[in-house]
C-alpha cells in the first residue's frame, strides 16, 4: 500500500481535488473558476453531512494508524475488518451507524478519485452478516400529539424569546418540518447565501418554499382555529415584534431578551427547545427524566403531524416531502392499520 498524504488522512479532502488539467495554462480567470467549482462541489452535500463524513474519515484513518496500516489506497479486505470491529468492539455501533460510516468512507474515497465498491465480497458479506446478527427494528422517537404541542407552547413566556420559540414549535409541527428546515427559512427569496428557503404570508396561511433534503418543495400551512394555536399568527407576531423583514426568520436574541439579533439559530436550538418544553409540560412524566427526554427529538414534530392529521395519506406524504407512502407510514405512530382489509376483499 502507498502512504497517504497528511492532508488526505486529516479528515478533509485535499485542495488538489479540483485543479486545472496539466495541459491547460493557468490564468486568473481560470483559477477563480477552480475556486468557484470547489465551492459548488462542497455545496453538493449538506453541511451536516459534510461534517459527518469528515468525522467518519477521521475515525477510519485513526483506526488504520492504530492497526499499523494505511487508509490509501482503498482495501476492501481492510474495510471489511473495520466494519467487523465497529460491530463487535464495545461500545458496538448500531447497524444504521455502521452503514452511515461506510457511506462516509465511500464518499471520502470518491473525493480522492478512488471508487469503493460496496458490493465487493469482503465488504458486502461482512455487512450482510452484521445486519443478520445485530439488525434491530429502528428505534422511533415519540410523536408529539396535538394535546402535547399545546401543553408545550403553554409553558413558554410571552416575551420576545417566547414569541420566537412558540412560532418555531407551531410552524415545525403544522408543516411537518425538519429542524434544519425551520432554522434555514428566510423572509424572502435570495435574502442570504445560506438560505434553505423562504416564507410568504398570505390571507389563508403561509407558503414555505424549501430547498430540503429531497429537493425543492412547497409546504402550505393554513391558519389555525384560534390565534393561541395558529402557527401563522405566531409567526407574524414574532416577525412584527422582532422587527424582522429581511434575512433569517429565526434568529438569536440579545442577552436581556429585548432585541432580535441578526445571527441565525442553529438546528440544535430546536432540539433543545423540544426537550425543554417537554420537560416543562410534564410529558411522559411516569418515566425517569433522562429516559423520557430521550424519547423526543426534532423528528417528534414530523411524527406528530403524520400521526394526528386526519386527512388522506397523500396530503401528509406531500407535506413531509416523502418520496413514498411507505416512508410516511413509518412516521405514523397511530393509524387504522386495518382500514383496508385485503383478506375480506379477496373473498375470505
């Protein structure tokens, strides 16, 4: 095996990944295009994904150093041993995490011009054995139901931060939004370079245009039955009192909580907000606190909408941005599973 260059094993792709061909004479204009192309290449995957893949590569290269081997070039036999170690050495990783690690390695190798064939027998057979021995049904987060979300927002104060957090929870719930989609919203189109979409407030509701995980989609959020529970009213109240008409919708506030700043919140704020209000509302209080807080996450908002909306499943699928009805059903924690009885339909 050949030795890896320091920058290649550090967890970031070498800057030479995108360069001019050797037979092309460089110029200022072409060099600037190289920089632009690198920026586009970096934007080909989400920022969170980039961080995860960088961590995957860092972990793998550290493992290689500890075993006295080199990470480059790609060795299917060595990667098979790496996967086996992930599954068998404490703390053993879940099958889904191991698959994610493998995806991270494949992506990192691809950035270095190396193809990692996941179907190669040394990789595929080990992964199949791990799935067979250690595979478990996915652990699903608890759905936040209508009575839960009302109890959660009722715990929030009526100051500027409370207005913001109330709007985030209600908008995320009614829109079935991912936490990254909530915080990436701008007031208008092309307001900021890091925008993940924008919001239009109309007479009958709010229209969100999202550049989401599965591509561009529109999410319609109608007005609620009362101002106290209406996500559109909560959003307009926040924007009005925070004096926001341009740029990120959900931003941090000053230390004294009286002014909205121009710094966009991270998606971690949504996760912390959900756990904080779950605790304050006393949801699942029969469980130890650590256990009950672990039940809820940003996905609880999406699962709550999917489980509670009494409409045709196709509308829920569209709202969540799922490519298939089967994916939507994974989010439904309560539904009439035998509404369609194929046994009787088949004449039995």
